[in-house]
C-alpha cells in the first residue's frame, strides 16, 4: 500500500494522458439531440433561459427567446439592419480562414479552434460546420444567420447596411464599421482574435460541489476516527543551538564527530533487487549501469512493486545515478536550456511583434510556465538543475563551465541580514503578476524578452556580489514559488543514514570537496527535512565521501506533514499563491471586467488604477478570510490543547495546508493553456521569429487542440477534488501536531474545513465561467 501511495501521481498522469489520446481518435459525428425544446439560449448574451419566463420576438419568421428586453431589442435592431445570409467574410470563417492559420477549423459561435475528431457538427444550407461543444451547436441551430453575418471585429455590429473600412491581417482582409475602429484594430490586431471557452456545465458544477461536501465530511470524519483510535503524532523536534541547523538557517560549524560506517566497514548504496552493493571506492560508468539495469529489469520490477516502502532511491538505477553524479551531464542539460532561453530572447527582441508569429510569448507564458508547475509536482526543484539564469551567472562568475574551481569573480559578500527571507521574491512575484495581467505582456514578444533579460541581470549581479547562490535562496521568485510547491513534490534529496552524517568529519556536503562545491543555498543535507530551499543541484551528492545521500521518489505531500520550521514569510507567500492562482483565472472571465468597470465608475479612475485596486482587493480578501477562520479555530480549541499556542502559531502552520488547493487549481487552469494553445508551438519552431522560415518543415502545420472540452472539464474537476483531499489530510495532521489531543484537533479543524470548502468551491466556480483564451491570437 505504501508503494502504491508513491505511484499514485504516475497513475493519475497515465489516466490524463489516456484521455488526451482518446479525444484525438476519430469518432463519428455526435447525433443531433432529438429535441431542443428544453434548451434555449439568449442570442446576444449566451445565457440559457426557460421559454416560460423569457421575452420572445418573431425575427425572420422564427420565434426567438431572450433573457431581458434589452437583449430582445438588440436582436431586433441587428435583424432590421440586415437579413443577408452569408457574406464572403462569413464563408472564410466557416472554412477556417478568417483567423490566423490556414486550414484551421473554427467554431463560428465562440470562435474557438476545434478538432475534427470531436465530431460535433451541424449542416446549414448544404455546408457542414464544426463546434467545440454541443452547446455551441445548439446555439447555432437556433439561429444560424446570427453567427454567419459579417460583423465588425471591434464592436461586433453588423456590416451589411453600412459603409465598411478594410484592414488586412496575416493575409486576410477584414471589414470594420468605421475608420476609428480600423485604426484600433491595426494597433493590436491579435487582441481581436481571442475566443471564448465555455466553463464546466451547470450539472457538473453542482455535482462537483456535492462531491466536495461529501469528500470533505467523509474524509474529515475518517481522519478524525483514525486519530481517536490511538494514532499518535510525533512531538516537535528541538535542535540545540550549537548543532548544525537545517533548512531555513545558515549552516554553522559543529564539533568533529566519529565516522560511523556499516558493520562490514563499507557504505552501501541500495540498488534494485539483483544488483550488487556499491562501495564508496567503486563508480560504474553510465554504459555499464544501463546494461546491468536492463539485465535485471524483470526481477527489479517485481521487487519494486512488492516492497513495503514509500521511498525509492533513483540513484540506485545505474544510468540515473551516473548522470546525476556527472558535472558534464549537468552542463550539457544547462546548455540546452540556455540555448532555448537565448533563442526566446532573440525572437522577442528581433522577431515579428505579432504574438501569432513570434515564438517568445507562447514558449514563455504557455509552455514554460504551464509545464513548470507540473514538473514541480513530479520532480520537485528539477528546474533549478537546468535553470538558464543560474547557469549563465555561474559560468560568468566561476569562468568555468563544469569543472569545480575555488577561484571566481565574486566579492563573496553576505546577503543583507534584513532581507534574509523571501520578502524580495514575494514582492517580485506579486509585481510580475501585476505587470503580466495588467499590461498584457503575455501578448508582447519584446516585453517578454525584456523580463527575461531583467531576471538574468539580477542573477548575474547577485553572483558577482554575494557568496554562493544567495539569489537562488532569497531573491528568485521562480525558486521561491517552486520551493513552496515542492513541499508537495514527488522527489526529494535526503540523507540515507543520519548516523553516518554525524560521524562525518569533513562535512563535504557543506564545505565542498576537491570536485564539488558545498551546498550553494547554505543547507546541511544531513538534517534536511523539506524541499523548500534545496535547488537539487546535486553538489552534495557529488561531494559526499560516504555515498550517504539519495534522490528519492516519494508520495505527494510528504513535506507538508513533517515537523519542519514554519516561517511567517513562507506562510504569507502560500496565501498569496492561493489568491493569485484564483486571480489569474478570474481575469479571464467577464466577471473581472464587470468588477473593473464598477471600480472605475465609483472612483472615476483610469483602467490601470482600477485594475490595481481590483487586484489588491483580491490579494487581501483571501488572506483576511483566512485570518478570521484562524481566529475562530483558536477560540474553539482554547482549553483543549496540551501546550499554550499563540495566534501566530495557528496562522503560520495552517497556511501550509492550503498549498494543495492552490497547486491543483493552478494545474487545472494550466491544462487549458497547455492542451489548447500549446500544440501551436510545433508549427512555430520552424519559424520562431515570424520571418517566413520553415526550418523543420512544420511551419504550415495546423495542429488543433489536444483535448475536447467535455474531457477537459472532467480532468479539471478531478484535479480540484484531489487537491481538496490532500489539503484536508495536511490540515488534520497539522492540527494533531499542534494540539496533541484529538478533541482539540477536531474542534480547531471545523473553521478550516469550512474555509477549504469555500476555496475549492470558488475554484470550481472559476472553472464554470466562460474564459477568454488567446489560442486564436497565437
């Protein structure tokens, strides 16, 4: 069972991959519904309505239903302007040529690019149309002419009865209703090719809320019964001031201790069943390791599945161990990512500034940022291992690519004590979110390149000024965000035997050896308990003379239920990450624009100020709600704890329990971008600068979205539920560790349970909203 806990993430990944493959298999067209009497949609706004309570009007000989008189009047006005069927522009839209990229199939209702394998079609006047969902097909069937009229791209008004003004974009000419709208279109044409992606349907939304409630109280009750049934929790580990400190503290020297070894005088490295024991003095080459691994694969697989352990040392696999111990291998991996990083900068600076033609925006904001979160879940801080910013800074400072050298250009100053926390990284994270969403940099190649260069300059400057990798520890916003998420990750770097570490005289993992550096982020691996500040650089593994360090696969969330060293700055960043993940989703919905308009109307302020006020409210709001819930939790637990606890203790420790909810919603949200927008990068790699190249023969490829909406909805809902369960588990373990008694833990958890339900339901609500996607603009 423990081994299955470790393998669960990979079962989940396999299931999602299977759904992606299944959705791309050709399937027959889905049959038309027998009756659409119960399904009416208000044409102007898209709201589903009940005919018994709707406003009706006869338009072009057909009875139409509307949600309010305003929508009815707007539809009648449009119909009065034109009763024409299809114009030339409408024909090209149906052919998939109205939007950038020849040969693409586009849903004429929501403008989303579709995959023919989904099989959702409808025929009108002898022509077949493809749709993203049955909902769009039903809207089309109610009034095809509404969606086949030629309309101004700026204001969406019908063009048939007025003078038009042409504008050409990516080889296609479009008509605008006025010269002003033509000028507005030319300023940012890509911005007018966004499409609306429907959120999860109503039945799935309410069903998911029911599942959250059932899971919440079911898991809560089960965990409570387990704790009352005699399960005990470990007491906090108290480390003496003079001992070597773990993560969160700078390393300080400890007295020399006797070396402890195995009874046979060697240090054994566990390898899969059927393999020999590796001694310190023997190192196998990568080739030999691969051969031994393949030869013993059947026995290894059976042994792996039947062991009662939730850890597996990847260094025991010959070729993995040889690679991670090789400095040359890391240099080669870094070189690949440095090349890609520089290519993105060149494309952003010198390529075509239309995001539909430039690879920089989609590679940065869709592929890299989306994959980074998934990578953290499965491989922890693996990004730090190949980080191009750190690689370039290290090469410049050390004047060496892979060889260890004691010389360098750094002044080796100490990082200022006042900011030996993650305050700088937190401010940068919030600031990047403000710039990214407030100024639309995700659609601006040159600004994307400027941000990448700015990050590089900060990393290089820090390497030249401060000792070791202080910027990675304290200042890197990517490292700090990934550091908190890595508490949940399925990989860790840990010591195998604490006694061997205590007996080590040299402490090479911290001080360095002849061939490797000491820990660059001031950690002592012998007592490392959490992933937060470990950058998985493998220096400690290469330096350790006892082969006493492991790179373990492990179950998700392992660090969140151990007694670590909670910090106030980390707690606030965790809460901000929860707020910002929701904020990202909200800014893509119509609700956000309505909120901004209301703020601007109340305060008579500009868009930037209105955006900033709205963002501030959404950043502060979740933290304020959390603070109130913590106060209620403390009040309920008063008098039932084994030791006095302050409000600060509650506030800091419970914040970590919300990380799984934030993480899994983040992944669910990113699935939209990766699976809908991501495939376009395969065509853009052949022409990364938009100069008309075709380097790999893929420039003319038209790659549709990789998953249908109905399957994407299921994946997203399941991910939210998984994150919710993990948060419940972490909260229960945290409360038991805090209070020591099941009764106090039970009482204190009730407000947090309510809060977690609210946060998860809000995540589901965001997934229900129609989202404005940028697929058609890339």
